[in-house]
């Protein structure tokens, strides 16, 4: 049995992973990890995730350069959620060009984007 066996993977073999910025405490994103992603993250010190839409493993920042260097990996009390404490390279974690993915705030009965776009996604990813 390895440390990976302690994680309670869901029926798809995934666990939610929250990335939190070490310096500010900002919650940057929520993504999914499978065993390979979590093992790769631990081995390399760089966040790896499982893309449900693409059906493949990916390293955060592999196209954008916005790598997440992992300082700590934590497991919650139920063993069913992972927290990565990271140093976010380039200051952008979201594919929309924002600092974090949680940029929308509920105001009354509507969501409002309240964090600025730091870099146009087309400039980051191309078309």
C-alpha cells in the first residue's frame, strides 16, 4: 500500500484538487487529479491534473507557461480532497487570463466578473 491508496478516489478514479497560492492564500483554481497526476505532482514538484474534457493528463502551464510550483500537498480530513499550496508562475492561474478562476461574484441574482483580465487569453494560447 502506498500513500496514493490513502486517497478516496471517486467512481471515475478522480479526486478534486484545490490550488492555493502560498504567498497570498488566494484560492486559485479547482481541478481534478487521478493517481498519475498526483504521483507526477509529488515527483516533479509541478502541478499536474487530469483534464476531463480532453481525457488526458496535463501539466499546469504546459502551453501558457503559468506553471504551479508545489510547496505542499495536503489531504483533507475525509481523504477525498487534495490541497496544493503553490507558487503561481506569471501571476495567472485561469485560462481566461485572470489571477484566479474564482473571479465571478454573486451580486443580487446575477454573477459579475470582479477580477480583471491580466493578459488576453489569445496572447497566451493563440486562437
